């Protein structure tokens, strides 16, 4: 008991530093281990953390939780939420185009940092359950499409319904084992849950949630593209120096009458096949983006490196251009930004193999 008390005192002295270190190490481990959103191991890891968090919430609010028991349960709850939110954040970050979906990613990041910085407030049941439901809803958003092998507005709505049903089942368990605290905080619980539900739905229907489980693995603008007998794509790109890593809008030299090709490799899990579109857009004199061409394309799921496809366009005006890669309902999967420079002679090109 003395050793446990000594360890507890040491932890309380360095609690904030340990918390920050746990956050960084959790991100590092998740970034290395969370590879495929449709992998059984990754989904069991997230589901396991949800179960662990739920168990801690029940035990913390069942009667009196004091001393060492309260200390370990609170920190175990903090760890499970931190790991859970970190895992979900990585999946959503890989699936996101920051310029269009940053509000939802910011919500995830704030929730994760809040878990690390405000763990003392875990003593309040409503606060615990708001974190629990946010994590649960974020998980069902990509779990339900994996099961149904489909995406779209109706699938997202179903994900929300599933998250509410699962929460209701958990609250029934909580009410049975922690009736007093549940009755005391139920009004605050449902207010916070309703706010989270409304905010996430609002972000989705304004296309500010990444179209998870889709994610763009690779993309670029090229001067030619063809498929080899081995199934690889051979593209021709302009010679670039180290500055290409610091350029937000790649300069593309274009000669009148020649085509440019937008190549994309988009990951879709398992047998989730869907339709996407390449929208070629330019910025007009008023600074507004105008769609010049919209090309529908088919997307087949299951390939680790992403399903490879491309579109082309022949007519351009000098200035800023982009190709938005979208779902049929307009969610942005990825974006290729570039600048058209009209020339009489195309500069040196080099072949690249896309496997």
C-alpha cells in the first residue's frame, strides 16, 4: 500500500507532463499501427477502448468511488478516451482535405486535447458521457459504411441512429448500476448529447465532414498517362527541384491543343464500390471558383494503394486551377491545386510509374 501511495504522489506531481507525453506517444503509436480503416484489428482496438471507457464510467459512478480506486479509474478513463480520440483523429485526418473539412477535425482535436487538459472534470457524469458519445458517433460514422459497403446521406443518418441506440443501451446499464447520479445528471446528459448530434449532422450536411472511409492516397497533374501491360500507369511529369515540396500551387506549363491529365489513387475499403467525380475548376477575374468540366468516374474498393483513375482536359486559360475530387453528394475527398502557364514549348518531361 505504501508503494501504491508513493506512486500516486509521484504521478500527481508530474501529472501534466505525463499527460502530454501520453498524448504524443499515443499519436506516434497510432500513426504507425492504424493502417487500414477496414482492418479487423484496428476496429477491435477502437471498440475495445469504447468498452473500457464505458466500464470506467459505470464503476466511477456506482456508489462512492474514493481514494486509490477513484484515482486509477479516472486515469484509466482518461487514457482510454485519449487513445480512442487519437485513433479516430488519425483515420479522419487521412481522409480529409483540410481546406474543406477543418471544422470537424478541429472538433476532434479539441476533444482530444480536452481529454488531456481537463481530466479533473471527469468527476462529472455529463462530461464523461459527452466524451463517450462524441467518440461513439465518430466511430459509427465509418463503421456502418464498412458493414453496409455503401456511403451517402442515408448511410450517415443511419450511423447517427445506431450511435443513439448504442448510447441508450449503455445509459440503461448505467441507470441500473448508478441510478442516483444518472437521475441527477440526465437533463445535462441529453442536452450535451443533443448538441453533439446536431453539430455533427450540421457539419455533414454542409460537407464539412471527411467522406470517410474514402481517402486519397496520391494525386497529380501530368502531361500524358497510359496503362502498361503489367497494369501500372506510366505518366509524364515536368522536372521539379526541391521547391516542389514547398509549393502550394504547382506550376504546370501547357501548350495550346495538348491535354492535361488529373491522376488520383483513392482508397476504398473492401467491396465498397461507388461513384466519384473530377471537377476541373478555374478562378475567374472576380476571384470565384468556376467549374469548367465535371467528369464522373467509377471507384472500386479493396486495393491497398487506392483505386487508380484519371480524367483529362484540353482547354485552359492561364491562372489558378484545381481539380476537386468529390463524392456524388459533393463531399471533398481531395484536391489538386495548380497554376496554368501557357507556353509555346513544353519543358523537359520525365516518366513516372504508378504501381
